[in-house]
C-alpha cells in the first residue's frame, strides 16, 4: 500500500497533462474569456427530462428548516442561505452546488417546496451566478447542476414571476456555454461523459437548431464509444460508474423520444450493453460487487434502473473487456476481478484487488471485499484500495498495485494507480455441472519475480466453491527461499456473518436466516483476524477475515474449499 517511491514517466505525464489542463481552464474562466458566455437567453424550457434517482419528501422538509443532509453530512444553516456559509467538507459543497437535491422538492409536490426550491436557486444565481470561480463552477459540478435544473425546472418555475423566469434561463444559458467551452479540458472519464450528457439534455430541453442537436448527439456518441466497453462496463472498471451513468442516460434516451428526435445509435447501443453489465455485477442480495471504488449500493436505485432492462434471462458470466468473471448456480453467485488496472487517467478510484472475489448465497453476502466508504474521510481510501482489503493473495505485505499519495502531487492529480499488473490472463473452465476459471497476474513480478494464479470452481448446484492459489516464478519455476516469498491469503467476511471453529482446522460461517458455509484449507489451520468493512450503509463496520500465511518457497500452492451445509456442525475441541 506504500506510495510510489520514485516518480515514474507515467506519473510525470499525468502531472504535466493536468498542469496544462488547469492552465487552460483558468484562461477560459478568466475575465478575458468570460464575454464568450454571454448571449441570447432562451425563451422557455421545452421539456423537463425525467429523473430516475430516488426522492424523499422528508428531505425536502429538512431543507426547508435549514438542515441539508448531503453527501453523508448534515449541515444546519441557522436561517442563512447554504450558499453563504463556509463548510469544509468538499463532498458536501459539490452536492450542494450540484442541485440534485431538487428532486426531493419535486417529490414533496407542495407550493411550499416549490417556493423553497425557487428561493434557493435564486440565492445561487445572486451569490455565485455572476462570478465563475470555486467549486460552484467546477465543470463536473456544473454538468450535474445543468441536468438537475432542467429535470426539475417544472418545480423551480412553478408560480415564478417573469423576472425570476428570465433570470433562471439566463443563468442556465451561461452555464451551458461555459460547460461547452470547458468540456474538452475536463478530466478524462465519467465527468467528461456526464458533461456531454448535460449538453445533450440542454440541446433537447431548450430551443435549439437542428444542427445544434445533431452536434450534441455526435459529441456524446464519440464519448460513449470511447468510454463504454463492448461488454457494457466503463473504462474505469468501477461498477458504481455504470449505475450512475445509466441514471443519466436512460432519461436522456426517453427525452429524445419525447421530443421526437432520433437518439444517436451509440446512445442506444451503450444503454443496451450497460443494463446487462449492471446485472452482471449484482449479487443475490441486490447489491453490487465491491470492486474498484464501489461502496454502498442503494437497492431501490438499482431496481429503478433495471426496470428499463428488457433483455431478461440470466446475467452474463464473462465480461472480458471489463476484466471480470461471474460464477452462478442456484442462488449462489461468485464475482471475481480478473482484469488489468484501468488507464492511469481514469484510475483515481481503482483498487489493487486483482484476482479478488466475492461470494453471496441467497440474500446474504459471505465473502466480500472491504469496499469504500463513499462519504467518509479520505484517510481511509488508501486502506480500502490496498490488496490486503480484498479477498485475494498478498506477497510480503505489499499491494499488487501502487498509488501516489505525496501531498503536492495528490492535490494536483488525485490518487491515480501508477503501477500494477500489466499482464493478466483468464480462461474459463466451465464443464457440465460446474463453472470455473483460471486467472493470473504479474503485479508482483517486477518487485519479487513472482506471479499469482487463482483457480475457482463452483459446483454441486452451487453448494461447493473450490479454490487453488499458486505462487511461482516465470516459466512455472518454484519460488526461491530468499525472504521475499511470504504469502498471505485473505477472505474478508461480511460483518453480518459470524465465524466460529468447527474443528480440524475448519471454520463455520453463519448468518441469521441464511445457510451455513464451512471453510477448510487442506489441513492448514487458518487464523481469524480483525478487519474493517468500509462499505457499510452507516459507515465502516468491524468485521473479521480468514488469513492463511505461508512461505511460497515451501508450498507452491494452497487449495481451499467453501461448502454450504444446512446447519452449523458440532464444534470439536
């Protein structure tokens, strides 16, 4: 988990690219450029696109009383405008200025909620609308705000006087022109794609020429083709990004239809690939697997999105472009990360979890990765991204991928993955009555000259998961006894699952109302240690992990087994 000891060409390329990008942003938001964002004010909003995100009328009431529960933090304004107070939490500020919370006012459906929404939008225009600076005008935040203002314009403009109506449309037009100017300078990945989505929304929801609609659709199509992989995953390899983008793309597709405009074929194709991909990452309990930045799953949001999935049938078992495998029999699901890290430009949330897996049985997850605390302190992120926070193998207490955490660099480019597995191999081994795969990676080859290979097989109708983890040198040669061959297998247990001894080195995994699983590792005596489940709904939770430590030079492979039984076995000794 240690940070990069020396700068690499890849790291410096990121630094130079981001320095140049920020310089161009400053120029485009400066006084000499600002006149470009002035122009004709649209006469009206033609259509309010739908919003698939969950809404809660109670939150609208909380906001009315000056309590803003955003991004996992509650801030009380004490009667002042939230746009006038200084809040240190960056996530809360980005959520505030993104205005997605307007959906709660729409859900309330009252004159009071509409008046409050109008007052808060008016405050933002008065305080931040005339000065392009700070988090309020971060291009990613601006994109979210444009989408939110358009989606909930019917609430904001309900009962509005003409002066406010014009002020709202004037500000919206300035933001759209600003975003159009900045989108090419945005960080690569989901934020740039969402900016293209926002501009497509604007072209449809406001009066625009046919050429402007075509241009917005063409630019969106190019970004979708670049970022959405052939198997429906996102280039960042983060399951959360697939869900978040679908929440914007599905209403956009519907808005094209409502406006009798033909959506870009790339939009149709991307959505049809992404919906099955979302189902691919879904466990039996309805949550998404905790890989590469995935935290808590809001189950109702998943359900709202998947209502638009007309493909039906069982989820795919193989996502080769995203780098994941799925084993599924009966009510048991195993999901595994078998891919190389994403490109550095989109790796700010990527984890060092190659060959990690999760197992769910019925409505209960048993083996998990630690996940991330989406709204928690940034200090926990390095821990959550380390290989040791995943159900896989570590060598010499190090991670299979490295990140940079030096403050000066992190302030500029975040925490990208700058080194990790470069060659990953995966082969399915499905046969009648069993599903499986063999995968390997070279994440430890450059430091220790060692490779990790994992084989998983799910059989007996989903009642048995067998695994084999191997450590070897190039060409399959055994590891050398040189003090750099210490291996550790970790199986992180969901915090709702208890772990007790069943005798003879076996461990019993049980949860209320769920079946029982028994873990064994070829006669070895596994240890049970403390762990942290970062992806808890209420924040990090204490959990347990099974750990098997050994010297790879003395034992080149470890075979283990998880077997489902009906009731806990009697403890012996």
